[in-house]
C-alpha cells in the first residue's frame, strides 16, 4: 500500500486522474475518477484512500452537446459509489463548460465536438441550477458548486448567481473552477484564479498541468491532472515493464506525481 505523502508548506490536495477504477484499492494517494467508470461496473472496489468523483461533463457535452443522464440518474450513481466504494471527498455537479469548442462545436485532433449552440450565460445558469437541484435531492453527497466562464467578468457573474441563490461560496469546503484547463498557464487564467481566490474560496482546479500549478498552485486548495498519461504515451515504458508504454500504469503515474510535487513552489506544494 502506498503511504500518503506529507503536505509541504500550506499544502494542497493533488488528485491523479485515471479511468482505472481498481486503482482506488491500490493506493492511498488521492485519485480523481469519472462517475461513469464506476456506474458501468457490476462490482465496485473499496477505496483505500481519498478520492473525488468527476461527473464527466466535458465528455458528455463534447459527444452530445447536452447531458444524456438526468440529475436523478446521476444521484443514483453517486449514492451507489458512496455506499460501495466508500465516502468520497466530493463530487462534481453536472456542470456546463464554457470552452469555445463546447459551445460552438468543431474538431480538435481526433475529437469531434457537437456544440451546444448556447451562450456562456446560459451555460452558467444551467450550471448553477443543476447544482441547486442536485444538492436539494442529495444534500449528503458532498456535491460541490462549480464556477464557469471565459473571463474574470464571467466568473464574477457566476459567483453572483450562486450568492443570489443563497449559496455562500466562501463557506463551502470546495468550489470547483471550470473551463480553465486551456487557460491555466496564461495571463488570463492566472487573473481568473487570482480573482476567485481573493473572495476567500477554497478552489479546486480541474485538469491542471505543471505550468499552471507553478503559477497559481499556491492559490488552490486542490487540483487534478491526467497529464501523466499523455506524458507516458510519448515515452518508453519504465524499466522492467513489458507494455508498449506506461499510459495506463499506476507505477508511472505515482512516479510522475512525485516529480510534479517536487517542482511546485513549497507554498503550493500538493499533498
């Protein structure tokens, strides 16, 4: 069993993103998994350490341009995961990302985006309304609010929507920061994280990479990343490993995580 590392400096929780659900019984380090990877399984492993649950919103909207599972179905999935795998740190809502490809559609490498055809404001309203519905249906499931937008002004607008609905984000244990994956190492991305952090929010950064962590990791309470798999796919396997590459290898993922932590300034070093 892999031991939990000790937090450095102020510390943040750094989740390894994986589609391998059985990893939850192999390590005590924090993992991040999509709900669908649990929902499709007949039997579920018991978690040995902390983990969080992603709703899979990016894939849903990329493939379909809308959500195909209802809030009630999603809550059923989350309850089964909680009961069978064990209590998770938190679960993401069925939020609506605001990236240009998600809204307008198009092609990015092998991925075809259907496009929602909706506005950023509509995505924000749907994100907040979904959170309110999910929390009303299942207040015990630790479903977190997520901020969405494209600019600092957008994120401030989304924050106001929550406040107007009676959700005091500064008192929430975790507030997700969506749609920053491609902006995280840019000046605009830094401005967004800085602005939301200034409100005293305990932010989770979705899909953060090493450059983003180096810039704003000290402002985040937690972050997740699947960059280890992309990194491994373009390199030979670890010594003694017989697979073509280590893109699905827990040994590589844990080693990569150690290297990332070592490169993050101590004030924001992950735990």
